[in-house]
C-alpha cells in the first residue's frame, strides 16, 4: 500500500512553528531554580484567639466575655492656660490668684433672678469706678446631679453666672471670666476681669 505524502507547511504555518521552537529553546536554556538550604518557609501567623471559631452545640448559650463599660467623660472645670483677651503674663498671674481683687460679690442664698440682678448692678458699679478685677462667689451648689452626658451638673448660680456675664448688657464690660484660684473659692467662685474704661 502506497504511503501518503505529507503536505508541505504553508508560509504562515512554518512561521508559527518557528516561533514555538524558539520559545521552547529559550525555556530550556534557563538555569535551574535552586533553593538555598538556609531558606525557611514563612511561619504562619497565629490568629488572635478572639478570632478562633470554637466548637459549639446547637441551642447552647453563648458565653460572651464582659467588656469594660466605657467611663463617662470626666468634667473638670479647669480654665485654659491661655486667653485671647488677656496678655499671657497677666492671665497666668490671674490663674495663680496673684492679681489684686478690687471688689467681691457673694451670691450665696439668692435665687437665680435675685443673683442676676445683683450681678448686673455690681458689675456696672465696678466698671463705673474703674475696677479691673472682681470676685464673684457662687458656691458649688448642694444638689448633686448629672447632665445628659453623665457629667456633674453644677449649681444654678455656678452655671448661670458665666452665661449672664457674656450675654446681655454686661458682655461689653467683661473681658475675661475664669474660675477662681483655690485660695479664693476655686470651683465655687469666678474672677471677672473688666475692660479698661476709655479715658482712664
């Protein structure tokens, strides 16, 4: 039986075949990959135990580790160490209780309305006399309560005085309101530093 003659490759087929042979030869000529005997396989990182899935039974109660409840933010009525209204030296002396107090107003035992009226009259008179630093004693308040952020709520006068001083007719006379030094009442009193009168 006569053998079938092989069909000759076309130019495109021969070109493709030559490319295949070239790629095979380039792979065979590459040096073998040798691993260093000192190279150690990378250690698998141990997962945190909190991420491990522990065996459980259907219907069993899950034991959850109690987490520490976040502490409510502590409210400390501490004045800042700088003031945009006073020069640094005088403000530091004010915080340390080293400035001379020109007049003192004690609001103990007054209602909020009485205290507000007395404060207004006192500040206006002090300003007219050219006083610069007055001490307003409010007391810390007897009722202990907390606000919506679980911070200690101060007494009515203690919280009201700073608001009354920075609003209304007194705001133009007052330069700085700061919690008093411990020797002058601490959290139960305020230094009120008045603006200098024009022409004085």
